[in-house]
């Protein structure tokens, strides 16, 4: 058995989701000898300013050594990584690692993934779980191997997804649980109580669903679907990157609209799919194939995000307009 202050840990991650597990390790007194994160990202109107990742910001604030490789097979990076002499590497929301990296520590490398593996392997597990109308999700720690997100599962934690939850809500719940699970996994490795399970031996209800990376075209709303399907699609992309559509006015003009919050309603109508119904003041409904969806929060291109009441006070929408 090794003391947590003796176990040399290298931590790899980039976004906010990866900060909480790192914080739990640092504040828990674990020996984090170095952090690997993405290179600083150009920001600003002219991309002439560099912004450090959330993980780098936390690491520097706590005097942790940081590496920011462009290429993970670069010999200079690999030599610097070897110099840290890690016993264990932990990966949270980073990049796909080459074998030369994940196989380096004597105790291996484990990853925290925001799904109940083997379901939702891929880059956007929280989004796709909600888009597909799942009522449960969770987090998984697993050992890295050659195929992405396929290594032996160490531990899992399950949580329900409420009908009103969007990606932001579920993300934050899993982020906090992730910190706890990473620490529990490290403790199990230290205490040699790990009983990892091959994913092919795990029971799964239904077919395996992937969680591929989301692009702009992925976020376009198809109104020719049941209300529930569209409702789940919108909350599965809210608050970021945002489901979008185009609004066509009676005079033929089109404007891009992002929708962040909606509600299922069941008015009787015989209108074409995508037709807008509004009183011009308080509500905006969109006709679907089996009812309608009430749009509660949205953003018109070039404007800020606003409630439907705010929009209708400054942007004229008339019956006969449509989303397409």
C-alpha cells in the first residue's frame, strides 16, 4: 500500500469539467506532480489574445507544473512527461492519448467519462443522453486502452435526468460527482482494491448509443418530429452550443434563431409543421406533427438571449411566420 502523498500523479484535462477533480485531489493532499492541458487558445475579435484553459488557470494558481503540448507524440513533451516519473495518470476531458503516453505510468492511466459506459462513448456524452431522452446517466472511471472509451470499468455513479434538466444542469451535477469519484478511484488503486470489469461483460439495456462530436449542422432543429423529440433536442444542446432554426417571415425574409428553453404544449391545430402561433405579447408556439412547442427563451442572430416576452416587445412576430 502506498500513501497518497507518495503516489506521483499526473493530471490531464482542459475545460471547467476537469477543474473539480483536480481541485479535489489538490485539496485532498494527493501528490499531483504535474498537469497537462491544451495550449492557450486565441480569443478576442482579432484572435490576438491568448486565454489559458480553466485547468491551467487552476494549476498555476496552485503552483503546479504545467505542460501544454501541441502534439502528444512530440519527443520533447514525452521526455518532460517521463521526467515527472508518474505512478498514475488521470485524464478528464482532454484528448485521445497515444499508447506511448497512456502506457507510461506503472499503475496505468484512468479516465473519467461523463456517461454510464459502455453507453455514450465519444466526445459529447451529456448532450446525446439528453437529446435521446434518457432518464438516467452518470459518470465512469475506466483504464485507458487502444480503442477510445473501451477500457475496463473501475467505478460508476448513476444520477437521474429530470424532464426539465438541460446540459448545463446535468454537466454541473456530474462535474461535482466526478471530483468525488476520481478521489475514490485513486484510493482504491492505492489500497489495491480495484476490481475492474471489461465493458463487453457489462449488461446493457438496448443497443449501444454513440456520443460523437457536435458540429453546427448537428444543432439544426428538424420540426417534422414529435414534440417530445424536439423538446429533448433543444435541452440537449442548451445552453451550449444551442439548437438553431431559421424563422421565415410572411414577406420571405429569413433570420437565424437559437432556442434555449421550450415547453411541450398540446393545442389542437391543423397547421403545417413549423408554423408559428402567437398573441404578439406573451407566447410563441411552434406547430409540430403531434401538437406544439412553446418557445420560452431564445436568441435572434445579432441580439442577446432573451425571454419570449422580451423578444415580442421588440421584434414583431406574426401568425403565418414559420420556423424552417
